[in-house]
DNA sequence: CTAACATATGAACAGTTGTTCATATGAATG
DNA sequence: CATTCATATGAACAACTGTTCATATGTTAG
């Protein structure tokens, strides 16, 4: 850590968001960073679903799904509505779609690049 | 898990991507799901930077940064170029910007909604 | 070739995360 | 109002993650 880079540092420091905001941001992405949760969100692209349907779809415990749905709900990525005994979960806004779509786009470009290399 | 939802299940099953793709997708988001890595990426929005500059910027060990840069490199989110002893890291494509921008947009809308509630 | 600098890497450790199991809540039905 | 179904929750445990410390690699200057 000897050579000088004060110029760049100062420029970057000005535009870097606050620690709090960056922490919130990574917390948001943390939520997408789990296969189970990605599957749930993707499933909800189609239509709202009840907990047991999701559990059946993913071949997982009702408890496991319920825990994950709580996390998604806390982050305002999904909403829920009750109909009798059943509780239906649904996507709460379209950012989820856009974020996941962007992720896919990056993946696909990566795949294409790696194909070209051969 | 008693009531019937075969109709929805079948519909959703058709459009659900493969486990492998969804796993790659969540692996990608996992990378954004860490404050240090988000900060690094954000810093690289401005300009390429060497490892020690990033370390100084974030007030972290050179080693810690180096470990994280490896993860970002492995995921093709950043590239590097050597100039003498120094190695400069830079964003490898614009998806990073878009993904992070979308994340921010979701956060901001959340903040606005919570303000309205009061 | 050696010293100094910039970065990379591996092992170790603490902290976090996702699942399971057991159990609790809450609504409808007879 | 007791039972059944749908979901939620808490504790516990294994697996994973990020940082630190020590050390290795690789480059340049003298």
C-alpha cells in the first residue's frame, strides 16, 4: 500500500453510496442468492400459489417453504392473501422480474462467450 | 398438503427453468449479496482500480479484498490487467450496472412506500 | 541476484444460513 | 367445541462464508 492513488480515491469516495444503503442493497441481493427462494419467485411469475403447492412443486417440506416465504415477505418481494385456511403468496411488484431477467441475461451472455472459446 | 392444485402445478412446472440454471442464477446473485463485493463493484463504476486502492478505499485488508476480487473474477463480473507490479481491476460488462441499478430502484420504492405509511 | 513492493493463496476461526423436527396458531367443518 | 387442514414458528444442527494471519508468487529497481 505504498504507491499513490489519492486522485482516484477522492473521486470514487464522492460517488460511493452510504454504508447503510450498500448494506441494504446487498441484503436485497442476498435474498436472490438462494436456489429455493429463486425457485419460489420464479414459480410466482406464473400465478399466485399457496404454501403447500409450492412445497409440492419444489419437493420440499412445508416448513422449509414457509421459512423462506417469510424472508421474501419481510423484504417486500412477495405479498400474501388469505382465502379460508389457505394462504396465497404472490409477487408484490415487477422489480423481481426485472432483476431476475437481468441476472439471466448475464448468465446467457457468459454461456455464449464460453461456447465461442471452443 | 391435501387440497388439489394439479392445474397450477403443471402450468408452472413447464415454465420453471432447470435446476442447474436456477442454481447458476442464485450463485450469481449470491455474489452481489455481500457488502464488500457490492462496494468493490460500485467503486469500479467510476474507473479501474488497483487492489491496494480498493483496500484503502474500503478500509480493509489487502488480503480480504484480494479474496473478494477472486470471487468477482471467477464470476466474470470483473476483469484485470497488469501494469508492472500493479494489477488493475475493472468491470467486465454493463450487466453489473443494470443489476445493481435495478436493486437500487426496488430499495428506493420501498423507502418511498414506507414514508407514505407515516 | 537481491530487496522491496503488489498481489495471491491456504488454513483456521467465528459468524451466518437453510433445513429439519416438533409444536403452535388459526380457520373451517361437522 | 373438537377435529382437521393449512400455515407459522422456534430451537438445533450441519454446511457455508468472510475475514485474518502467515506465507507464497511474481514484478521491478538497483
